[in-house]
């Protein structure tokens, strides 16, 4: 028989009472509370604690909906425990429901909401938990939750823009690779047999393509092993601080793509830090959290340098300028925000501006990549076909001569 955990308030007033019942259904718990003249606050089935990972079904959109609904309930005057209970009941995502139920149980047990959320780091990020803690301390939890929902939506939109920009080049590149493989494995050998039977000397381009075809057919396994080994080596290198720093520097300096990544990093940094500072999180904690969410070691080091600068009584803008990552305009605007005491507003303005810059960079990337990829595909495939026809032209000239 299942066990149910309940919390209820006496009809005459007083502290919330909590307990467990081993009954067949939730309705029997409610009936029991009614007989005891208790007003139910929350009733849930007790189950084994399950750790939910973000990858197991909790999306950013699920968190945004949960956060907005939570903010609305708190703003309407509903108690925290009752709000969580309602959210657990109406959430369609089963993974998130389990998490909310565990958070509810922890809150009922006397933990703060921030502490309860912090037990699920794969669902609620450090940024999320710290902002909730600031909201609880300042008595503005509903306002903080609305800011969080807006931040998550804009951050998710930024990520989708960058991923969307990568889809077209990836598709074209994949098609080019498949076309080359098909030509080398199935088409070129046919020409090779024909040329060998004719016994004619082959031009250099034709010989190179035939040699490449032979290599692919005879040593495809070595090529595959080489690709896997290269990927493994890059991943292992990326796990080390020095290797990650070197790779991230290269990524930031790539033509077109590097500019897109730089603008996206600036937008993410300024929006994250601006949201944290405006929510009451200390500047030192805000910079540390922002550095962890930077997604790039170069940005991370620059932000942590700013944190050390602040701790030493200096400004944020100095280390950001020295890093060479942040554009001069961004550094100057942050400097002005520090001097005027409006750092959070200035950071938000920068984030809004760079969101638009990311849109423009995505459009520029697509506009540049489309003709480049088409030309590359045409040159590679067309070059292989022409190299195969060169001996045929020589044969025709020999016959006509």
C-alpha cells in the first residue's frame, strides 16, 4: 500500500502539521484531514528520491514555464508550499514533476527554497539558485522569478540562433563528403579499369584522383581510425586548462565564426551579470557565476580577472580591456556603469545591443557560407570529374590525329 506525505493547517489557525499515512489513495488522505479538521496544504505520494539529470527530459522551455507560473502564484499571495504542490500536480513533464516534489518535501522539512533547488544542479543552475536566494533574502521572490524566466528565454533564443547558423554549413559539408566518397568508391574505379585496358598514359590530376580512390578503398579503416583518434586527441586536450585555452583562442579568431562567437559571448556575459546584479547578488558572486557560464576559457579567465580586480578594490573594466576579447565600446560602457552606479542597467543595454549584433552576424555568416560552400563543392566534385575526362580527351585527339 502506498504512503502519502501531507502538510496541513488547523482550521482554527496555527502552525502547519506534517505527517505520513499508508492508505490506498490521495482521496483517503484528504478525507482523513477533513475528519481531523485540518486544511490540506499539500499531499503527495512518498517515493524513493530520484536524481534527475537535465539530459533525461527537462528542457529550458520546461524550466521557463515552471518559473513563470511559480512567479505568478507567489505574486498572487499563494504560500510557497501550496504553489509548489500545485506546480507538481499540473506539470506535464514527469522528470520535472519528480524534481518539484522533492523540492516541495525539502521546503516542508524546513529548508529554504534556494537550498532545495540547489540539490538538483542539473536542472537548476548555480545562477538560478543564487538568484532565488537573493529573492528570498530581499522578499522579492516573485520579481526575481520573472527576471529569471526572461533571462532563460533570451539565453535560449541566443543558443538557438547560433545552432541554427551552423545547420546549413553542416548539411552542405556532409553532402560534399558523401558525394566525394561515392565518386571515389563507385565511379572512379570504372574509369580506372577503362584506362588500364586502353593502356594510355594518365595526366597528373587523373593519377592523383585514382591514387586517392585506391587509398580509400584499401585503407578506409585507417582513415576512420585517424578521424576517431583526432577527435579523441582534441577532446583530451580540451579537458586540460592549457589545451582548452588554446582551442578557445583559435575558435575566437576564426574568420566570421569567431566574430559570431565573440558577440554571443559578450551578450551572454552582460545579460547574465546584469540579471544577477539587478537581483541583489553581490558583484563578486555574480562574476564568479558568470565566468562559469561563459562557455569559453578565454572569456572565463577575463571575467575571473575582473573578479580579482574588484576584490582588490579596483574596477571591472581594466582586466576586461587587457584581455582583448571585449570590444572597446563594451569596456567603456561598463566603466561608465561602474562610475555612475548603474552597472546593471548598462549591462542590460549592452546585452540587448549584442543580441541584435548576433542576429546580424548570423545573417552575415549564412550569406557568406552559402556561396563559399557551393564553390568548394563545385570545385571538388567538378575537378574530380574533369580529371577523369582528361585522358578521354587525349584519346579522342590521338584518334583524330
